[in-house]
C-alpha cells in the first residue's frame, strides 16, 4: 500500500463582487469567502508549512476588503465562484512550488453551503 499525506490549510477573506450578465452588471454584494488549500511535498521531506501558511496568508490578504470586479484579472473576467477558484489555484500553485509543495486541491466557498473546488488533473499531462 502506498500512503500519500497532504496538508490542509484554511483562510478567510471578506470581499465583494458583482456578476456580469448579458443585460449589465448585477448588484455588488459581499461574502466571507472560505478558502481551503490541500497540498503535498514534492520530495520525501516534511514541509515547514508555517512558511507556506504565512505566504498564502499574505497572498489572500491582498484581496480582502476589495470589490473583486476592480482587481485584475476580474476587470475582464467575470468574478464568478468558479473563475475566482481557478484563478486562486494558479496563484497558490506558483506561490508554493518553490517551497517544495504541490497544490492538489483548492476549495472556495461563498457561503457555508456553496463551495466550488478545483483539483489537479494528473491525467491531462499538465
């Protein structure tokens, strides 16, 4: 049996957004977004995860208190739950890779009952 361990960290940001519809932009509304990241070591060593924790905390703080529609790339990409999650996956992945960690999954919740998650697709060859 091959056991694989992962680390799981949670963050919260308070930010607003408005969905763009065919007939214009909807109303700005705020969420307390819950972000959960799951990652594993890219080598056999234990990760010093407090460095990753601090680094991601700084990364997400940049979005807290903001109207996401005014923050790149959401000035041109609709700031839906799905698009924000995919964007954060890319950001987190780039942030933690130099610390010998590979992002497996990110979950973003805009309410306690509504989450979207993105996982790494190892079958795609990427």
